[in-house]
């Protein structure tokens, strides 16, 4: 999609800090990290969210997860632990409408759900 930020990153039209790439996926550092390690893994083809991706191309969704695991290992957080997150819909705080996996780790992560305080 011509107006999609992540499509533009995949196409090299918008700069990113790429950490890994496969034939079907690309991984790059989040510009607003929520953990010491916060990397986004995107399919190179546009799919609006993880649900649509799973319905359209289950193998590509598996590729996204496999890339996330490979990046976790490369970042040295595969043993200590990490979190995969897909945000879907407004209540989840999704701001980019291109399926993407958040890989978070490198530190003790808090519980998730409702904010405390």
C-alpha cells in the first residue's frame, strides 16, 4: 500500500534500523522502545493485522514468528525470555495498520493488561 509506513520501510523509502531480513519478512528496531530490546517483525507483503494475515497466508504468519525467534536468539534474549505481541484494533493501541509482531525483552517485563496506578 502506497500510504503504509511499514510498506515504505520494507521498500527502503523510509529509513529504519534493520536487524534481520528474510525472503518474506523484515525486522527493525522500534523507534519508541518499550523494553531494552524492542524489535518489530513485519511481513514484506501488506496485511492489515495478524488475524487477516493468518486467514490469508498462514505460512507467512509462521515466517513472522520464526523470524521473531531468530532475532530473539541473535539479540541474546532467547534464554532469559521475551514476549511476542500483536496489537489488533483500537483498544489495543494499534497505530500502524500493517500486521507486525513486537519482540520485547532484554529485561524483566511487567505484567500486561490494564495499566496500574
